C-alpha cells in the first residue's frame, strides 16, 4: 500500500524533461525603419495594433501584436529605428510559429538589427540552488565571478541587503531573490530566485528555483551576433564602426548555457594543504583561491543542461498542473456558486471561459502542444514492434 502511495506521489511531482532545458526568457532588439522591416514584422508577429502614445524608449508611437509582442517607433524620426520586445509570455506564444528562435535571431541580423537585451534562464527542480546557502557563500567570498557586488531581496518584508532598493518588474514583490552584479549601469547581471514563492499556492512543483542571466546592450548584441572589426578577406583591423562576423565565437544556435554560466559565475570550495608547525604538529592550511575547486552542486546543476540548445520558454504549467490547480483551488467555489445559481451558472461560466481562451495565446499554445503530444504518443504505440 505504501509503495503504491509513494509511486503515485512521485508520478504527481515528476517534472517533464523539456522543462529542465535552458531557454530565453526575454528578447529585445531594434531594426532599421523601412517598408521591408514593417513587412517582416507583419509576416512574423502578425498585424501590429498601433497606438499614438509614447514609450519609455523615447519613441512617439507604440504597438502590440496578437502574440503580446511589444514595439515602439517614431514615424517622424526614422533614424531612431523600430524597437521590438518579446517578454516571456510573448516568447512562449512564439513557439507556435514555424520560424523558431535561431531563425528569428538570424533574420534580425539580416535586417541590420541590434540586440538590446536577452535573458537566459535555467530552472532547478532538484534543489541544487539553495538560496540562503548561496547568499552565505557570496558573503564568505567563496565565488569567482566577473561581477563586483551582490544583493538580496526578500519579500513580503522588502528586505534588501547590500545595494540600493529597487523593484524588479520580472519578480515583483514575491519570493526570495539574490542579485549578483549591478542591476543598473551594467551590461550583465544574474538573478537567482525562488520561482515557487513567486508563483504562489498554484505552483505544482515541490522545488522550483531559477538561475537567470540578463545581458543588455553590447553584451546582448555580442551574444546573439558576435562581431569584430577585422576584415575577413584581408585580416585588416579597421578603426571604424563597421563590423564583421567573429569566427572565434559561437553563433547563437551553438551557444551553451553551462559555458555561459561558468564563464560569469563559479561557486568555489576551498582546498587545503597539509603543513607542519614549529612544534612538529600537522595542520591543514587553506590554499590560495586560484587553487579552489568548483562546488559539485554547481557543476551538477549546470550539467543537467549540457548539450542542450537554448530554446524558447516551455509550458510551465501544463494541463496536469492546471487541472490540479482547478481541482484544489477553485472546485469548491465553483460547486458553491453552481449549487446556489443552478446549472445555468456553469454554462455561463464556460461561455466566459471560451471567450477568454480565444483571446489567450498562451492557453491556445498549451492546447496545441498537448494535442500534438497525445497524437505522437498514440503514433508511437501504434508503431511499436510487439516482439
């Protein structure tokens, strides 16, 4: 009996492997203002709904597309370029596109685009990222990093240690977050945060932490489109703004999240050497920091994504989790209202739900993905050789 309960429990909390892959959680870029660019936007993202309102980018107009892609432009200042931003929600919706992330980035490069921000993320469902322990290691300087400072933000009491108070629009006021690097005034910084606390009670996973690198401006542009000032044909080094593809560095489709993470950040474990003191007693002396070794929990966490390309955000909830949330959080209230108002309430409830579903690109993508998964499972079973 106990073994049955345990197996059911393990099945309930098992995390799909695709959720453990690295992904892009934000992508922003600018492309030159032209008819070709507008035609590309319509073809890739759909017809933009334009508003004559300013934006925090300094443009005079802004737009949104059906997939929650945000953009801004200035018709009277075409040299300012067209700004386009895809949030995590927009990138998830983009999964239904046949273009793909790598091809999207390639086409932006072909349009002489410049990338202004890219967020690279990897989720931890095993408990590798122990946030209080990580903060302790940072305090003890058991880390090798290309960043100078760090800070801790803990909600709901708004506790911030080391650094200025700010609100991160991606995190809000929920959970526990560690920032490594400068939130402002830097091209790169790291978030490590408790995603389970941020999501709240509807989260289906017992453990859910996230490691995220935010690259902006030149760091983002060089990550997506590595260039240098050397003419490929002659090897001449130009003293100008003209750039050429840099063959020394990987293109985006060949980028590795573990290598990126290991380049920017390593948590270290001290090593020791045995010595003899003046009394002839043996003791252990801590070696210099460049002899320290990376912590096994850090390398093991990064190894989970080894060999995986950086893709689009996956379905973090899924039908099973939505079903679980609906049954545990909303079923009682639904029964109460149906009992009071009658079956007509349930019919009206489903009618309103249908209208919301038709406007929700994320739910449409979830349905499409789950149907394809079910069809593939049926096809696989059908093709199995019975001997």
